[in-house]
């Protein structure tokens, strides 16, 4: 037994002041009152203005609307820590300082969503009503959709950067409207990773979160910088609440982790929920997903060492992206098990439209505990809708974006959330 | 009396071997070939009213062939369709599996028979398939199993492992009570509690591929292949960037190299910047030509085959494999180097 | 190894299985030739199961 460290009475923690958004409107000024978020289009457009963008348009779409968003890029939940952001989205809105302390104001139920064409972005669809709406985290939220026209001659990389900066700044600006409002809920988050009297003796369980870092338009930013060349590291879970992880990854729509999902990291939430009850939340390790096979091995080995040094007894390993990202999960699961750390991976199955193919492209060799996030090949039928945002057409089908269509689950934004947001799974069906 | 239609290939119909593999589908009254013994086993309750036959190459050529076969089958208004046994024959197994899948989709009860390691098996999807022996010398026992399965199905039973059922049982999407992250943490706790078996995903079984015998590459035709989606710059064959449903063949005759700008990768799963800077990073034509000139390669195949290996279903990937093997064999290619992205 | 192909030559990365952009053009060409030579060695070698042929 090691010595038990004492924790200062005022352990540094993060508090979330949650303001629910139950209705939205466009208006002359930006304001938040009684659950209604009103946005000034002119102010939003000025926040988004950038030399790389010729014009932008902002439009609300809400749950139950006969509407579809296509070409969905990133989605961000409005949050701020004070006027001008107060340190939220470190490295983008302000200096790259460690965050995860103090109070963060959250507009829960609202999202700022960029939608439109970028190179390498794969067609991503959100339904605002109908049976498919609940398969995406955006289907149950009020979404302020940002559509854009690139400036003539602007390089696509600049358009991407301008959108990322603008959407983050707009999200922080909207949350600022709630700074003086009485929160609906105040959530005290546990301090994580150190010794803590109430959790001594409980098994230490942590998260290992792979970030798909594969070049322009397929990248993830930590403290404002690409995480592509980094080694795995521990990140304070409060840091993800404060937007230290920002997505610029637009491939594999159903298998992507937008900024919104990092801000509400599902594995972190599940570990916090049981922290002090039957487990101790041991920490969050983030790791890049390199394209290079040797690097994949190195990152897996290093991640296992970081988890061991942090005293993990078990870890939930997650990915972003398609089949080659399965290897990043499987290599880490095996490396963790070899180090005596129990590993569980979340996998989206790629079992073909009829669900009869092998579910995982690159399974672990020694680890065995896997959670299914549904079959990304399963076909879905989408009804005709009145209105579409983000584009005129669905890229894959060359159909009007409002038309009735059949699509694989793979195209529905976050439908097989590899970070564990969704409730889809798979089970063996009886003989047809 | 139930009406049964039997599907077999050109070989078992007595038409011929490889030389007759292009035979188009045709229908004959009553049982043919192995159908005669099957009829004896099914009599007097059930009657094989017709046999539909087709050459292996034709049947494996694509969806149109299966549609032609199914049109002939439907003309006889069967209560049940039976296909095979196909043993370990790849194209015959593929055809039986596809016919079974098509019949299931059309609402016609069906059972196919083939060996468990037949590469066509997965194409049956959720349609019932029962095990046969490895080769025709196991015909008698294979037909016994098949006849029992036919009787069970026509009696309204469901086929199970007890009937010799093989192949994947379809996995279907369900909505769980909790999100995947919550379930993953619960699974981690179960795992810490000593449960090493708990999982939502069965460990996949990959095919055991019997390695081909070695060849001397300086004596034979060698092909270069890729799933890196390298195509002529205007992508004339419309290769998909993800979830490919097709593969393409492009000539290499007279080409010494693949200049940037004339070739590009349309793969959607990685940055194609490096591939487009130098297409040889995907398809090593320059090096292969050099080695051909030095005699290390007897002859470089006059075409390359390409698809996009990005989220491709295992069913399609398996089909591409079978079709590539047939295509290369017909071209007398004896060895191939496949670049994998 | 995990997907069971009988003869495997490991390469540098997913986007460039027959190249390595970190090398100079002539070095990269030599690397590619060594990869293909290793592939030819692989097809001329008897194997019984998945076997990795590393380029030295």
C-alpha cells in the first residue's frame, strides 16, 4: 500500500452552470432569457467574417422541423467562462493555457453547426424529424446552421480555418448572453486523477481517446494545435469541457467526433457518473491516430505506458474514423492487456447491409471486451423534407437534398459515435 | 406434393468443364445430374419439377446473370428452390449463394449447400445454407443433408446448426437502454470483476487462406494490383472513393511510368496528396518495369486491377477477390503484388 | 498478420504503400524497388501461414 495523499479541502474543480435552451429566435440583438436564445444575424455574421469567406448565412433549425442538414462539418456547443470567452477554447479564442477550473457556462440544447462543401469532407446528413433524427446528437438540438460562400481564390485550408475560428467565436459569443442568467442547473464535477479519500480502494478506470489526426480536413486540434505529431498524454477531463479539443475532421460522418461530442465527452461523463460509487475515474489519455504503421505501434505502446504510470486498472478505448482506426483501438487494447490493464473498446460494426459480414476490420488479438456502436452499413430510409440546409444536393446520390432517399447509416452524422454517444448496438437476428 | 426447382452448374449438368463455363442459363424439365438422387430422397412428398443450370463464369459475372436465373426459376412457380451442392468450388458456391440471397429477397423459400470454407458462402447473406462435403466424392452424404434440410423447410421448420446450417447469422441494429460509453464502462467493471467472456461483438473469424505454392517470378507473368484507388485522372470508370461496389482494369501496355497529373488516387480514406505527387507510391509500375527489364519479372501483366479499399463491405471485398483471381487466371498471371492502403 | 494474408511486405504508411515521401526522389525510387523485389522474393518462398517479409 502506498501512502494516502491528502487532498486540499478546496481541490481545484470545474463547475458547469447549465442554461437550458428550449426555444430559439432571430432578432435585433443576441440575448438569452427564460430558455429562449435570440440571435442577431448581423452580429453573428460579423463574428464569422473572414477574408477567406465571401459571405455567410445563419439559420436556426429545431427538433421537429421538416428539415435536413447536409454537408455537416463541425458542431460546437455554446460555452464561455466569462466576457470574451474567459479562457474557453484555449489556443483558439485566447492563449493556450490549461483550463478545466472555475465556472463554465453552457447553453445546453443549442449548437452552432458549420455546413457546406470542403475538400475531403464526406457527405454528412442530420435529420431534424422522423425516425433518423434521434440517431444524431444534432437531431434533438436547436442548431444555428452556418452556411458559407468561400472568397474567390481563397485556399480551402484558409476557408476551413476561418470556419473553425468563426464557429468557435460565435459559440462563445452566444454563451456570453447567459452570463448573468440564473443557471437551471449547477453541476460540480469531481476532481480526477489524484488521490481522493472517498475513492480510495475503488478500481481505477480511465479513458483512452484516439483523435483522428490525418492531415488537412481530417485533423483534430488540442490547445489550438494539430495533435498529429504528438505522443499520447494525460489531459485533465475538465479541459475537454472547456474546449481544449476541437475537431477539424470531416471524414466518416457516422464515425466522427465533432467538437460538440468532445465537449460532452461520453466516456468521461460515464466515468464521472460512477466516480466515488464503485470506481475511481483515473484520468483521460488522448492519443493521435497516425497513418503510419510503425507510428501506430509506437503510439499504442506509449499510451499503455501512460495509463500504467497513471495507475489505471482498466481503460475504455475509443476511436474516430473507419477501418484503419480499428487498428488504433485494437493495438492499444492489446498493449493495455499486456500491461495488466483491462481494456474495453468501442467499435462500430462494418458488417455489410445485411449484417452478415465480419463486424470488425482489425480486431484485437488478445483483448476481447468490445462494445458495439451499431452497423454502419445498415440502410436507412429518409422521408422527403420541406427544407434543406448546407447544400442543394446530397453528394452521394445526386438527389435534391430535400428528397426521400435511402442511405447507409454511415452517412448520418455521429450515428455510430465511436466516442460512445449513441445507443445503437447490434445483436444476432433470427433466420429470416 | 411440393414443387421444387433445383439450381446446378454446367459441370454437374453434364455440359462440360472450364471450356463451357460461359454457358448462359437454361431450364430443363425434371431433375438433372445430382438432382436425380435428390429426387429419390425427396419422393414421394416432393417433386423436382425443373432444373435451372448455368455456366460458372456466366453465373458469377454479375447481378444480371442472377436475375436471368431467377426469371427461369420463377417460371416454375416453386414452393422451394434448392441450389448446389457446390462443395468448395468458388464460382459455383458464389452463384448458389447469390441465387439463395435473391430467392430470399423475392420471398421464395430456399436452401443452398456448399462446404463451410467455400468463398461464396458469405454472399448468401441471411439465406439458409447447409454444409456439404469438400468435393463431389462426398456427393451422397451431402445430398442426404440437403434433402433433410429441404424436408424441414417444407415442413415449416427453421434451419439450425442441427440441420448442418452454416454461414453467418445476420447481426441487426438494436437500440440499447444506455449509450455505448455507459455500456463500455459497465463492461470494464465486469472485466475487472473477472468476466473475460463478456462482449457485445463476437470475435470475427477471418478466412483461413491457403497460401499459393511458390513460383519463380522470372519465369512467369506477374501482375501489380492495388486497392489504393489509383485511376486515370478523369476517373473514367467512376470508381467510388468509399464503400466501393466495383473494381476496374486499366491497361499498362507501353507504359513505363505513371506521370503525376495523368493518374490520381480517388481513395476517400487517406490524404491523396502523396499519391497524386507520385502515383508510383500507390502502384509501383516504374520499379516493376525495371525488374522486368532485368529479368527478375518474366513478364509484367499488361493491365492492373484496382478498387478502393475504404469501408468496403467484406461481401464485396470477397467478391472482388474471387473475380480478380478468375480474371488473373484467365490472363495466365501466376503471381501478383497487391498494394494495400 | 491480423487479416490473414499469406505473404505480407510491411511498408511505410497507408497513403503511400509503395513509397516514402520523407526520402529524396532517388532514395524513394530505390526503396520502391526493394519493396517490389521483396514481394518477388515472397512469392517465390514456400509459406504455411501468414508470413511477414521485412525489407531490411
